[in-house]
């Protein structure tokens, strides 16, 4: 199921070396992270609106747009889908409440300056 994500990641990576005039993704990279994040925000809003409307095809289309632009962000930051898939795998089988609690504890440590020994 994740093969398409891996293939897309390869294409997104290859667009880093292309001209912004020849590639939509290259133009996003050229505009920078803020432009990419703005696009993700737009796509997230459109996904929510599609879900509220209840049109399954529209939901799928908008979710694909959201995933695509999130993948552009990951690539721009030197990350890829495998890292996200690994994190989802790590969470698999964990209680959602337990997993959230562990993230809350990690966040507290990070913001308080505590370090692991």
C-alpha cells in the first residue's frame, strides 16, 4: 500500500533540481517552507469542507491533495514517508490514550529543558 508514497517521494526529491518554470513542485520549493505550509493549510480546510459535505469522491480528492502537499513539506525538510510510516507502525497496538500521554511527557521534557541521562 505504501509503494505509491515511496515512488512519490522519489519524484518530489527529483523536483528539487528542476526549474520552477517547469515544475509545480519545484515552484513550491523555490517559494519556501511558508508557502508550502500555507498550501497545506488550504488543503486541510478543503478536506474538512469536503468531509462536511459528505461527497465521498470530493473527500478522496481533497485528502489526496492534502497528503501530496504534506509530502512536499516532508521532502522540503529532508524527511520522507518512510519516517512517518515507521512512526505509525510504532504506535500500532498502543492505546491512543497511552500514546498521547507519552507525547505529552516528551513535550514537557522538551519545553522544560530536561534531558535524558
